[in-house]
């Protein structure tokens, strides 16, 4: 047998002398259309399956193939939770193919056991095994896979089931005769796939086949089709078309939290092949099942499925592949408005860059903290290409999260002064380019087509003896084959775990040098680099000194800027003449989005992002990776996060990266062409909640689609007027009860407490666990809930739930009128009656006098002289004089 003929796509394979392990060296089926007659194999004619073999003595039939995104690019359009996953529809089509080849066209049952995740590069070998008939006459079936380039790896079973003879004939279902069925109500699907993307179903163009949906009672009807660029030749039913049949359940079936995937199919029949468009009917079966039928345009049945059942994706089952993002700038439209701002220019001067970024950051901080500007809207203006000015963007982005609505960032060319047009856009961050106003939006970044470039020479890692630096050092050696490492940190060889790390790296074949150095000291850094020829730089050093912007001082700015921003600039200057092929700056999501309590850290990281852009402009290697949260062992700068901190981040929409995911994103950043890469995972539930509550940052609007939550009256949220009107109808006791419940609910969310009822109303917020960050979050939540603009010191001025509820009531509820105002109002109403009275005016006037006499006596005017004087004046006065007398006397 010519084993070379069995290499994938017909490629020649160098084999060792005979005898050898054929299973180990067989790399998969030959190219489609290859001559298999000499091998005893048969060509399947199926695009995903290359060969079939029937074992003797009525044994199993095996169909094999190698699946890869490179050979079938449309597969990349089906992702779940960031991982490219072979759709269950494709597995079902493979089983239908295998069944039809054995004369068993009915799939009685399929049980999905594990998802088949496709790698970015390389392929997956697949086997579809149809066993000999069992005692019932059905033939068991199963599908296995393993990496195509690792023939010592074990096989993973993805599904099992059974196929049987299909004795049913062709049918014309009555529901397909008139289309759409009479009485069916259209369902909105225009942004259906965008909504599904927000839930983690990442369908690319090939799998966006849902064209229209109708609802008729408990049934759904749909038009589905494959796009023109998708080739259906050779498929029984193309997986993209079959998968689209399930999409009405997701788009029109409610917004259930979490990802769901099929786990059981029953009664699958295919009556016609290579369809491009279908009419579909979906009907509920039992509590959690759904039956599906599909017909062509003539009304003939093409496909039927007796029942499909789904289940949530189990944790850890799908390992998301690396998904990174970039910041796109899209054009915005300025709406007419009268918004005004105090413009604060922030331009770098002739001083060196570290000095300039400090001056600009301190200047912006002064304006933010200036009590004279506390009620003003501030617009911070920088110039394009000003690296130092980027620190202002990071600082102000954090200030925007702490004090929403107060600050605007604008990057404009020299001479621009149309500030009202920028303000009218209504966005917190803008950039003016060629007269157009652009706003930032985070967008998914395409996976790099090529692997990361090889790293030669010595690679420097700052912060390399602990935290992320140590993880990256290991990865550089194990994954990228780096053989010379220079690890720099403040303590160097004396850092905890440094010795063990060096031993581990040397055990992997690397030569490792460890140096103690303050990288913010240019002279010290230059001394460490003397005589070293660097081929790569990874700047992972940094420190935290968290505080709200109102509490930041220039000294606390310097603490964070020095090891992060200054060191990056010195590395840039000191390595310009080195053959550096990778210059990686470890930035942070804080610099891109801002993060409450980290204005100084955000400033430093925004500078790193700008430096990467600056280096790229000079033709130098650079990428700044704006990391989200890493799921590490508690070490490093995020090691002190507690459950409340993690819950706060989840509410913000941020999910932790596993070490595997983070290192995969590191590789993707190295391989791409972007100067700035956002490497983060998102908590879609948190993003959707923020979108529904109306507080999703504009930059994240492209990641999730959710309409702001509206009241039954159509009004978004709880307006200030509506809340005040409601409180006006309640007694003080009732109003306080309403506001207390609202405050307790927000407190429970902020503290990640399971029950609002268990929040003590008289215990100090500090005793409940509040700090400056949670205090800001509570204030912002109450601002959004009530429509007020509450002070930053809210929680400290009103330190318990009860006192805060009382403050809100006094602020929101209209004050009760004083006794004098009540009396004046009553008399004004009586005066209006007297003026309009005709014949009975004198009678009313007499009754008024009696009431006034009684009232005066009640309030102490009992002396006869007083009463006589008043009576005389009343008897002789006109109506107008009476009320003037009341005004004067009372």
C-alpha cells in the first residue's frame, strides 16, 4: 500500500524504514478527488470527509477527515464564548452522511458529549464510526477527534447515537403551502445576531442565515438561507443552513441568561440535499424540547427533526480561544444643543517627556479638584501625536467613571476652537480629524493570520521575577524558544521565588540573568543594559497607589508614573539602536476605559498606549497590551482583590482571564499589526445590565446590544419628576420606607450582599464594609436611580441607610407648607370665591367674618378691644381691603 498517498491533501510524507507504526504516521485522508482505488478506501464526496472504509465481516464503517479553518474558512464564523466550535449541525450532517452511506438514513438519536473546538492554526482529525447493527436493527454511531499533527494524542468522543432505516416517504406538510401561514405575526429580527453576540453566540456572516421570523401561538416560523458565498455542493444539508434553523429559538425565544447548546437530537431525517433556502416550522415538544420541519419553496419536506433539547454550556467545557479588541474611531453626529464647557488646554512643551507628562497630569488634576469649578463641565483638550498628553486621557477617563457627566476629553488639531460643536456630540471622548468628529468604540480584533515572529537574542523582562512577568518569562522560553533572558526587578535575585524561577527556566534550556534595578532610574537602567544586545523587550513592571481623583496628590501621581511611564520612555530611548523585534508594553484596561480609584495608574497606562503608537510611527517594533483582569494565584497587582471587588468588576462587565487565555492573547498581540491591543474578557450579563440601566460607557456599546429599561409608561428609568411626584403623594413615613428600601437594594448590590433585607439601616456604611470606591459606586447608582447629582461625600455626610434615606427624602419630597402659607392659600381661595360671587356675596362675607373671629380667639386675640377693632375694619372694608388687612395683620 502506498502510504504516501494517504498524507493530508496528497502531500508527500517522509517515513522511516519498514516496519513502522502506520497509525502513528498516517496524517489523515487524501485530497478530495484523489484516486483511492489502490488503497481500498473510497472517496466520500463530502467536503468535510475525505475517505471511507468498510471493515470486513459486517464490521463498522469509518469515515475520516481533517477539519481546519484554513480549508473551510466558513467554520470560523461559528464561535461560542470566544472559541471556534464545530457546530452541532456539522456533526449531525456528518452522521447523516455516514448513515446514508450504510443505507440507514434515519438518525434515531444523537447525544452530544463534548464540543469540538477548532484551533486557529492546524487541523483536527475526525472519525465517524458506524457500528454493526445491534439486536434492534439500528446501528450505533459515534464521532471522535484528535489534533491532526499529534498522533500520540488520545481521541475525544464528541457524540454517540444510533442510525436506522428510514421507511417514511416524502411529504408535503400543510403548513408550508401558504407562506407565511395565515395569522402569523412577524417577530423583529433586524438586530438579532447583534443581541446574540452580546450573549456569547458569535455568528459570522456564513451563519447569519435567519431572514425572517413569525409567531403563531406557540409555534415559530422562519425563512433561512445560506449567503451567496457559501458553497453547499457535496453537503447533505450545509451546517450553516441547518444551524440557522435553531436560531429562531434564540432570537425570538426569550433572553435566557447563559449560553445554551444542543445536547440531544431525535428523529433526524433528510429528504433532499444541497438546499440553499428553506421554510421552517418550530413547535414545542414537552417541557424543554422542540420539533423542527423544513420545506423548500414548493412546499416539499426537505428536513425534519422530531426533537431537539438544549442545555447550558458547562463551565470549562468550551475553552475560549484568544479574543482581543482594538479601539476604533467612528464618526459622530453633533446634535443641536446648548451644552457649554470650561476648556482646559493640555499641551506638551519643550521639556523632556517624563517631565511633560507630570506637568500635564498635575494640571488636569488641579482643574478636577478645583472647588471653583465643581459645578462646571470641564473639557480637557490635547493635540494629536502628543505622547505626554496621553496621560491626561488616562487620568480624566478615571475621573469620568467617578464623576459621570462632568468631564470631556478632546483631541483636536492646532487652531481648532469649535467647542460648542464638540459639546453638542454628547460623548465623553472625541477626536477631530479633517473636520470630522470621531468617537471611540471597542471592536473585536481579527485573529492574526501569521504566527508571532521569532525572538532572537536576549529578551528583557521588567518586573520579571514575580506576577505576570514570571508567567511571561516561562512562556517565552516554553512557547517561543527564547534562550537568553534578562529578568529585572527592584529586588532582583532577592525577590521571593526568584531562585526557583531561574532553576525552572534553566531546566527548560534557557540562560537566565537576574538584575536588581529601579527601572525608573535612567542611569541604573542604562548600566544594566550595557554590553547586552537585546532582541526583545517586555515591560511588565508597575506599582499601584490607588485613590479617588479628589484625593490624589502630585506625589501619588509620581509613585505610579515612575516605574510604568518613565521606565517605558527610557527603554524606548535606550534600545533604539538594538535589533529589537518585539517591544511589548504591559498596559491596562484602566488606561482605555478609566477605572474608579486608579487615575494615576490609568494615566501611566494611557501613556504606554501612546508610546506604542509613537514607536510604530517611527518604524520601530511596539505593541501595548491593555490587559483586563487576570485570574492568577493571588500574586501581583491584582492579588488583593476580594469577593466584593470581583463582584464590582463583574457588574462593570469585566471577567477574569485564565492564565492560558492571557498567554494566548499575548501571542496574538505579538503576531498582529496593531499598536494597541485590548486583551480582556467580558462579563456579558454585567454589560447587558449596564446597557439596560443606561450607564454602559459609549466605548463599550459595540460589545452588547440591550435596550435601556423602560417603565410601563414608556419613560426611561425613574425620572426626577416622577419620583418627586410619587413622594408627594406619600406621608413622610411612607416616603422614607420607599427610599430606605431603594437605598438598601443598592447597598446590597454594591457590597455583593445576598439579601437587601439583612442590611442594617442604622449601622455605619464603614462598618458594613464601604470604602472610597464602593462609596462612589453607591453615589453613582443613586444618581442614575433618582436623577439627582449627589455630592461625592454623600456616604460620609450621611453615614447610615436611615440618614441617607432621610437626606434623599428631604431633597426629593416637596417641603410641607408652613401654617402661615396654609392660611394665606386658604384665604386666597376664599377671595376668589367672593370676587366671583353675585347675589350671595354679602352672606358669604358674613360667614367669613365669623370664621375669622373664631380663629382670632383661638390664637389669643381675645381682648374685646382687639376684637372690636378688627370687626370695625371688617364691616367697613371692601373685599379687596379685607384681604389686604389679612396680609398686613397676619
